[in-house]
């Protein structure tokens, strides 16, 4: 038995092999997402659970309202979140953990799970641990040096702080600055994680650098950090993109063997890109909006976005547009419009040919620029607050 990897999902899952599988028309790994992602299929392949009506009702009973990302099934999958609520109701407060790989500036798609985490923090009054994995981005990106990934970690930290997290309850850790604390925990994980485990899940081979093979232990460590810091078992939930689940599936497999609670997860769908394909990605700067973009950048990117409009205004007035495939509509739906009535109204008017793409784009450009103006002010203020948030050895 020891020779075989054990995971909770499909034990034969090999993400990299699937990449070459002609039957799949999409790829989702922690490092790559492309194609037409089938989120229902991912639940099955990863072996996670739907956030169903019962769980939503349970959350709403406690929080008094549902965040739009829950109501719209953007956060749509979970592992053990019922258990987190059981513990919460017994008075055992959980901690949250999420993170970001600092390979560049933050884009608005990254903000999605963080905005949600902020809501959870406010509603449940819990602490958040936020990991910035400068080591990961150094190891996995051949052309990135350590100075660059560390500098981006500090830049990305400003974006987290700008969202208004409570400094008393929010702890940001940059891996290379906090490694003395993380390392003993990572070691415990490393001792129980075999090469065959990570190889099976990530498709590593003999040419993979050994840092990458070790890396999952570092991403696992913050799952157990609250327990170490508080000196007693602290349940942890990780709000994150479903693409990160493979790391945590491995973490969960080893948790009880090393005397820790398994972390629970809440998974979100990935924010769509402006060209109508795949997820927003820093490697596609023209179809991705960064928090550091100027109003002119935003205008130009959104003006060129893929929409469901017709070739001529006349035709669109007659036939209507197709909001289902429209990147502008998606941006509203995923991040920039909380109000369902507004979403539905624009949807209907698009279908009926009452609103054309130009007007629709202008509205969103204004909305995004208003958001970014405020966010940038928050980033400036955050520079003075950094030390209140950063955990260092
Ligand atoms: N690997 C993630 C990325 O590349 C960063 C990360 C570290 C993370 N810990 C996490 C993401 C916890 C979500 C939850 O972006």
C-alpha cells in the first residue's frame, strides 16, 4: 500500500497527463488554466462537494445575508465546510488561510477570493493568514529572480491591505521572510509526502527541480500555523480558486498522520479573461486588468474586450446581443456588480437589442475606474501599514 499514492479524489488523477489527453478540452492545474473549463466535471474529478442549498441556508442563518459570490455560485465547491460551521456553532472559532503567488502585479481576478475572504472575516470575526509565495514563483518560473518575486510580494501585500482587512486579525507572510517559522511545519509534511504522491498529482518527472517537488509542503504549512501559534487545535478554512485544490488534497491526506486537523476548503471558479477564453492571467496583459493600470489602460482593455455583439449596430438592434458569451457581462457578474437587478436588467436589454456594446462598455469602464481609484488610494495608505500586517521571523 505504501507504494501507491492515496488521495481523496480520483487516485489516478494526473493533471499533466490530462493536458495531453485529447478528450479534455480544458486544463486546470495550479500553474495553468485554459480552454473551456467544465466546473461540474472538476468537482467530480477532484472529489469535492457542491455548496448546495442546505449549506447556503446554513451560512445565511449565521451571516444574515449571502455574499453575491455564494448566491451566484462563483464560490461553488467545498471540502468540509459543514464541519467548520459545526465547530463555529460550538464556539470554536476557525481561522482562514489564503494566498497568492507573486509573479507580477495583482489583477482584478485575484481580488475575487480576497474580497470574499474579507466578507467572511467580517461576518465570522475570524483571523486571516495570507501567504505570499515568492519561493514558489522563483522555483516555477525559470526567468524570475528572487529580488523580483520578493518585490512583487510586497506590492501584492499592498493590494490585500487596500481591501480593508482588520490589521488586528490579518497576518500576511512572505515565505522567504518567515521561513524559520514555516520550515519545521513544512518538514513534518515533507516527511509524510512521497515523491510518488506529488508526482501523481502534479505530473512531475525526473527533470523537475527538487524545489518544486518540495514546494507543496510550504503551501501546506500555513494550514497548521494557527494551531502552532495558538498552541491548540484551530480549524482552518481556505477560500481559494479550485485550481489550488490539488495542493490541499495532499495536505489533507497527511494532516491526521502528523497530528493536525485537516483544512477545509471553499473553492471559487476562476475569473474569466477579457478575450472570452480561459482565466484572467498575468501572462496575457492585454486581456487582464491590473490594480496598477491607469484609467486609460482600463479604457483601452475593456474597449477591446470580447462581447456577444453583432457586426453592425443595426443588426444588433434587430437581433439583440448574446450576453452569455460576453466578457463585459462576465466581469460584472464575477466582480464588479453586486446588484442582481442591475445585472438582470442589462442582460435583458442586451438580449433585446436595447443596449449596444459601446454603451455597456462605457458603463463598466467607469465602474472599474471608480473602483481602482479608491483601491489605489488604499494601496498608498497601505505602505505605512505594512508592518502592522507582516509576520516575520
Ligand atoms: N499557489 C498560489 C498561487 O500561485 C499561492 C497560494 C499559496 C495560495 N497559498 C495559498 C492560494 C492558499 C490560495 C490559498 O497563486
